[in-house]
C-alpha cells in the first residue's frame, strides 16, 4: 500500500519524524516499508499558467506556438507539441531553469526557428505513472480547473511536496490496508493521538426505503449488505486534491462519484460500489449465488462466465456486479448519471478469494475483502461516502439506509497479567506503560493490580489469543528495548556427525573447484527417471504447476545437465557443478515416497586453461574419479572405495563404472552418452551420483597423528601383462588382498599398450611399498610377500609377470 506522508501529517500536525525516520519506525514495529519516494526531490520552478494565445507553428504541423501568462512580468512564448492545447486553458508550466524527474533541466531553446521559453507539462512529466493519469489526459497536457490561480506553485497544487511510503502488508495485517489503520500505527509509535476524522455535513431529504429494497439470499457469503442513495448529481471530474491523493496512491481518477468510492476504500479499507440507479432495471437488489453458466460484462469490458460458487449482486433477474470484486457494465456510472445507489457490504473472504482466483480478476476491493475488512466499520464508511458524493456532485442525499444484517455479535476480550508479560518477554514493563500502549493503538483496557483485560477492536481480527497481545506490547514497546539474554541451559548446541560430514563434503568439493548448484526437485515425466540410481517409479504430482514440473525427480543429474546447458549456451563452457539434494521413489498404494539424500557432480569443458606453464587439459573420467575418491576419503571411511565397469542407460558404455563402498553399491560415475550430450547441447560431460545414506552410516576412523618413522620402508616395482578388459581396480584389489600387513601402499606409475604386446593386451607397472613401524625389514620377508602377490596375479587375473 502506498501511504502519503502529508496525509499522515494532516492527522498528526506535531509529527516530528521525517519520512525516512517514520518509515524506519514503522518497520521496527512489524510492517515493512519497502521504499520511500520523495516526490519533489527533482522538481523545481513549476507553476500554474494560462494559455493566452495558441496558433499553429509556422514550420511544424504537430507543434503549436503559444503565449502563456505565469508569475513573470511578461507572457512567455512556449512551443508545445500536445494535441489538446488550446487558448484559455490553465496549464502546468515548467519555466526556464525548472527541473523535472530524470534530471531534465528546462532551458530557453529554439524549435524549428521559434523561441520556446519553457515547457507546458503533462502529468507524466511531473513524475506520475501513465497508469494513474486520467484517460482524458494520457495523450496530452493536463488541463487545470478554472479556479487554479495563475502563478501558483504547481508542485504544491498537486501535493507533490510529499513523500510516499511503500508498505508491504502481510496477510494478518489487513487493518493496515486503510489510512485509518495506518493512523493508529503512527499514533502508537509517536505517542500521540490523531485528530478526529471529519465527515461532510450534508442534509438528507426523503426516505430511501420507498425507492429500493434489499434481499440477501447468500447469507453465508454476504453477512451484511446496505445501500444509500444520492439524487440530482452531476458527474464531473473530481477536485484536484482528490485526484492528486488517488494518483499518489497508485489509483487512476475517473469521476467525482467513482473517485469517492476509491477514496473511502483507501481511508477505511472498506470498498464501496456505485450503481446508476436509473439503469438497474428494477427497484430491488437481490444478492445471491450465481446460476451455472450465468454471464456478466464487467466494467473492464470483459464477458465473464460465472459458477455457482460466485456471489453476485442482481436486480432480481440479471447480475449487476460480481460481489466484492467488480461491477457490471450495464449499471456503470457515466456522465449522464443523475441518481447513484451506493453499496456498502461485507463479503466473506473465502468466497471473494476463490472467485478472484477462479476468474483471474484481482482488484483493490477484492484484495481488501480477501484479506479481511473491518466488518463493523462499513456503516460509517458508507455514510461518509454517500455524504461526500452529495457534496462533490452537488446532489441530494436521500435519508436512511436499506440493509440486511446477518453479522454475528462481535466481542473479543483477552485477559492476561503483568507478571506473565514480563516473564515471557524478559522485560520489566510497568502497568501504566502497557495501558498507554493499548490506548495509543485504540484498544480498550481495564487493569486491576497485576491483571488486565483488553477489548480488541473489530479492525484487528488477527488478535485472538494471549500471545497476540504480547506481540502487540513487544512491537510497540520496541524489540530493540527488550534486553538480550543468553538461554539458561546446561547443554550447548553443536552440529551432528552427519551435519559435519556434509560440511566436509561441501568444503572438499569446492576446494576441488566445483560450484554448488541448487536445482528443482520437480521435473518433467520424460526426465523423471533418467539416470536413476535405483529401478524405481517416479512420483507424479496431483496438481502440477506445468508439464515441466509434474514429477518428483529420481536423480539429481538431469537438473545439473539443465544448469550446464543454460551456462553453455551463454558461452560459459568450463563447468564444474555439484549438488547435495533429495530424490524420491514411489511406493505402492498410498504410502509416502521413499526419500534419499544424494550427492551428484558434473564437469565439462576444460579442467584448466592453457598458460605459459601448462597446456589446456580437458575434463575426463579420471579427474572426476579423483575428485570423488578424495572427497569421500576426507570422511575417514574404513571401508574401501572401489569402481567396477558397467553399462547404464544414457551413459557411455565404455566409460561408466558402479561405485562401491565395501560391498555396498552406492552409485555410479562416468561419461554421459554422446547422444544425450547432443540432446543437452554439451561437449564431453562426466557425472557421478551416489546415495549418501550408506556413506553417512559407514564406520569412520578418527584422524590420528603418528610420529615420523624411525625405520626405513622398502619398495618393489612390478610390471605385468594382462587382458585389456581387466580393470586396474581389480588388479589393485588382488595386490592388497595378498600383500599382508607389511604392504602399505600400491601406486600405478605406468600403463602401456601397443602392437608389440598384442591387440588385447596392456602392461601395468606398480610400485609396492612395504613398511613396519617397529623394526627394519629384511630382504627375505619382502621378497616372500612379493612372490605371494605375483602368484595371486597369475592365478586370479591371468597376468604375465614381465
């Protein structure tokens, strides 16, 4: 909601806070101010002028040469391009030296050979948005009323010597969608009572009951409905003060009748609607639920089809308005209207909210009804609106009101104690301070010794329990004034082992050069089961937002591929992502899905660029395998990590392996299949995905620091010839299984393939390290262990020792 600072000052003349300070104070009490717009920050030297003469520019068809009287001794010659400029008009003039929004400075200039000594302005050129400018003046200059004084300050005339506070209203604070609600907040903040709200004093004549009847059939949707009448009106433009007030609030002025309804909506938070009484088609108003398939043409010219859950205002036969949302075109107030029937009602927020969403129609009225308007202010708002219409349109206010009232009796009384307030808030507030807080908020309070009772006004329907009262005390007393204390507890907080493990994983992956990625858990049906680590069904969403978000993912990799494609298309071709997230598998029947936490990563492009020290190196299987191995080793897993070549759908058949932790399969690693890479518009791309549950549950060793050994280690090199289909991991596993306790490390230092070895053979060379921390090894025992290893390699993998 946009709140005028000057409007607030009208009710608090002694307000000392400037707009920024007031915004800060309101934010501290719980209603966020998203911004403060000082409307005259860039405006200067703008006055009211009168066009004395207007003739066609001698050298330009679309320009006019005018002479304009201002506060200067002599009339100014101004060249104007507005199509609606005429002699005799009162206009807005930016004189030479004036400043306009956007830093524009007006200078004396020549336009097509004619001197221009200023500028005749439109409302947009004063800073008003096009959407709030009256339709009659959207294509040209704004014409001021005849009573405007030549030479007067136009900035003050339009109320632009003002600041607008942009308030972000939460759903529970519907009262702040009205200026009266804002006034209560400001009064509580600055410890001051607002001035009383004045209403027009208009004489009434006749009785409305002889003119119209009201029947409410949809009582659940419409607990209160009332109408008043104003006759012999003249529909014209609103006075300038009202137009300016609406435009600053983001509302376009229409006419004196419609503008009053919008003004009352701003002031009270209570929507009103005006019908042209002569166009109703009957002398009765019937409020009911719509018939199936019933249609209405609304004020925006759209034909809308209604359903049986939509409440409508009718003339007994056809719909005149969608209740609480928008009026119909058939009874619209026009320039020919002479009698207005003014509606004030309370429409149930459930009906308004569902109808607004169903029709895709959101208005200022529906917003307030949906959030919950004050059900006991409607009579006052209706009376104020009818009187103001009569005053501004020079009409006759018809006496009385026709209404149907089905509202439940309102009484909201909450009792608590001073002791409890101070104990729960951690304060030492005195009773008189609490009384002052609620009095400033406009609540009735009675206190006796330690206990006090608060009667909550109807505008604050969000307050229903003791905790709500405590919140009111805390926010007005000031959260900053509540002393800070540490919790009284015998234990201290800390991270769980699993939280620490996740942090280790993230730190190591990021230290390896990967960037964390967060992708959607929802995906399309096509992508839902791709790259899944388990052969499970995907979970479909009952009411998906779109086809692209219709299923829960069974793998993180499709999300990483989409992120990679997005970056790759924008010339970011060296990509390294990881994600810690959840996947979901469907269970039979109505059981909840199985949810697993997974770790996945993706690399593509170059691992490092070429420079004077090294050449470019593209990503490959072994880089990603090294990252995964190093990352999991940081957790101190006691079970060995191993890789076995496999084939998986959407993965390269020769560059994919299952990942095992001990004997448990935890995921896979490999290159995306070339056809899938092409589908995602990527070059060679490598991924892994593992289930974190076995990793987190696995036994881990603590880091133990050992002294530097006093005894030397011994090494042996071994080279063997094996079939190409035998993986290095299998050979290494055989070596460790037969190396005994003395074997401390196995390092592959050479792989050779060539015609000299045969098409199906490869040579692997290892360095084996033997060590005993308690003694010096002797040659014979190392040779014995080495012999056992070579024998096992010959028997188990068919190796030929070279």
